[in-house]
C-alpha cells in the first residue's frame, strides 16, 4: 500500500475525511498525540487499524466524536458526572469509559461492553469527524509497544506502507495521550491512564478521584486490569530504560559507576551544565516533559543508545502522565537512592 503524506490544507482535510468514509485508515494529528483513525462503525476498517499497529485484539480503541452530545448515540447510559465533566473538558484530552450500545462493534471495543469516548479539540481531527460524518476510532499511530508519535514523521516511520495517508499537522501540543477515566459511582472518577487533564483538574468537578493502582505499579500476577492497555509493555524504545529516583548528585554518581559506550542519560534542562556524560534533556517542567518525552525516546533509539538512565519526573499535575509512560517504558525497572 502506498501511504501519502498530506500537507495541512482544506482540500486535504476533505480528502482524508473521504478516505475515512470509504473505509480507509488515516494518520491524523490531535492535541494529544497522532492517532490512527478509521470509521468506528466499520468493522473491516477497524480491523485494519489493529493489523497496521500489531495491536492485541483485546485492547479497545477510543471513539472520537465532534461533540459530546453525540455520545448518547453510541452508549446505553451516561452518568450526570460525565455530562458535568464534558462541559468542562470536551473538547479536550479526556476519555470517558461508558457502557456501549449495539452500534459500537465488539472489534472496536476489544470485546468489552464499554466504550471510551473522547471529543478532540484539534481542528484537523474535529473537521475530519464532522466532514466524514463518522465516529472515528483512533489509537495512537505507533506500532504497538513503541513510543507514541508526536509528529507526522514519526507516523510515517511506523506506518509507511500500512495505511492510506497521514496528515501533517505539525508537533502535537500535549505530547502524551488523553486521560482515561471510568466511573466508580455518581461522584467518583477513576483514572485508568493519566494525561493532560490532571487529577487536580478533575477534582474541580468530581467529589472523588481515584488513581488506579496500576498507573504507578506493575499489575500483580493474576489480577484483572481495569483497562486492557495496562497489561501490555508500552512506549518502549529498544534501549534498556532505567528510572532513577534520586538527588542529582546521586544520579551523577550512579551514572559514573555504570557508564558504558552506549549509555545515555535523560535529564532535566537545569541539570545539563553539571553533567559530564552523554545526555539528552527532556524539559524543565512537567508540561515540557510531556511534550518531549516520546520524541526523546525515539531519538535515543536513533542514536543507538543501549542503556538509558532517566531522572524520574515529579508526579504532580501532568507529571503523573510522564512518570506513568516512563515507568512502563522501563518495564518497571526503578532505582531508588
Ligand atoms: P491508545 O488507543 O493507544 O491511546 O490507548 C487507549 C487506551 O485506553 C488503552 O490503554 C486502552 O486499554 C484504554 N481503553 C480504551 N477503551 C477502553 C475501555 N472501554 N475500557 C477500559 N480501557 C479502555
Ligand atoms: Mg497507544
């Protein structure tokens, strides 16, 4: 299959919407990361997403809508709390897990009786949903297990020859995927995957916000994941990634004692003037770290890094999302000093 890279203009947005309507898979920019979009109601098109990514069939796809009012067409029940959250965070980087109705095929929901609903704010994704008239199923546009793509070039690298087109919308604004929540009851949201909509932001609307234990810790053997994505190794470059929770001084000492030819460190911007070993920086605060983390993981592969020591980020605000992606990239290998 020939994959065309489309520049961002009105004609190409209409063309991409036509492709989606006709059952094709297209790489589409969103404010979180690039998505691999297809008509969520077209089982064959959805199957092509799974095969292009090599994604396990039990890992459900998020369905993207132009407006939250359309959620009623695809779900069997919407709690009041979901409407309140939608008022504040839709459009935006929040995915809500709701009971699905029969219109959503089981291939899309990974066999579950629920569906994740999101209303993206990015104008390209929004316009493609509107013009195609389709709810769009879209996981991150990477090969399963690799870091998520935050620019069109990343998508082309992973998907060239596997999908019909990619629209180039420049760098993703947030750089990490949406916050995924489910509802424990009418007042309580449970974060299944942290993202740009933070726990602190959700607490402005919800009485309780639970952070699912699987966000920070490895799932215990035999336990059932609240979200299938929690089961899989994720976001991993080829290098062995090791998270280090320590002071900067202890970090430098650790690297000095374990430094090899292809050992790299991923450090904060402020660290670099005192760091004598090979390094990349990934930002000075949590939003910058979210923006750069996946790009850096891909660059470390390009450069041939075999071992990467990472300065562990703060878990406040969007930092929790960065920490969650890194701890999964490391396969839960953490050194605490
Ligand atoms: P991605 O599509 O790559 O952004 O990943 C979507 C994430 O949302 C995965 O971790 C999925 O397991 C999770 N997810 C999607 N739909 C559901 C659902 N119905 N129930 C629980 N988790 C979901
Ligand atoms: Mg993904």
